[in-house]
C-alpha cells in the first residue's frame, strides 16, 4: 500500500487506484484478525477467536467488493481507451 501511495495517476484512473487501496486495506485487516484469532485460539479463548475470525471474514468480503469494483472500473476504462486508439 505504501508503494502504491507513492504513485500518482490520471484523474481517469484515480477511482480505480482508490478501490485498489481500499481492497488492500481490507485484506491487511483480514490478515490481522486471522493472526489475532489464531493467537486467541492458541490461548484457549475461543469466544474472542471466533469474533476475530468473523471480523476477518467481513474484511475479506469488503476486500472482494472493492476488487470487483475496481475490475469493473478497469474494464470500462480499457474499453473506452481501446476504442479511442482504434
């Protein structure tokens, strides 16, 4: 994410870049909650582990939504861009 933040893009691609960043943020949170869920489970705290893993699932769902959005946006951008070059 930090590397991606270093780059600027054209206004036509900014929304795609924003969706990409949002997807990566959600994936990062999912990884965090998976890790803490495993730690909690290893400590025998299954209630907190379950909560952590449920949060990870929600973060991955959000990541998937952002990824689907950016894919649609990118396809639209490519379609317009390819038609202009034809």
